[in-house]
């Protein structure tokens, strides 16, 4: 989280390490009682940040190749081209 905050030029807050605490204070429901939440429907089942999720995308083959501009940006961010 420190690295993400630094990258986004945001001030780090220790509560960022506990995103699933105080769930009743999070805006996770729809705007009306009968509407469903938008986003992670399993949010209330999570307890901790799972760092393995950050690399889960690497397990899937891309539907199509990325263009050279996109790969240039990815490499600038530290990702290696295949």
C-alpha cells in the first residue's frame, strides 16, 4: 500500500491496510435498499488483503495482443514484454 500511495502521489493512511474493517461504514450497498451493490460482490467475505490477487491476471492468456504503445507503457512501469 505504501508503494501504491507513492505511485499515485497519495498520503498513506494506516487504515488502508485494513480495507475490510468497519464494513458497516463502507458504501457497499446500492443507493436504494432493493438495489444490489456494484463492485466486488464478495466484499463482505474478505478479511485481509490478498497480495496474490495482484498477479492473478498473469495466469490468463490475453484475448488479443496489446499494441506497441501499450507495451511501451507497461515496460515503463516495469513489466517485461513477453
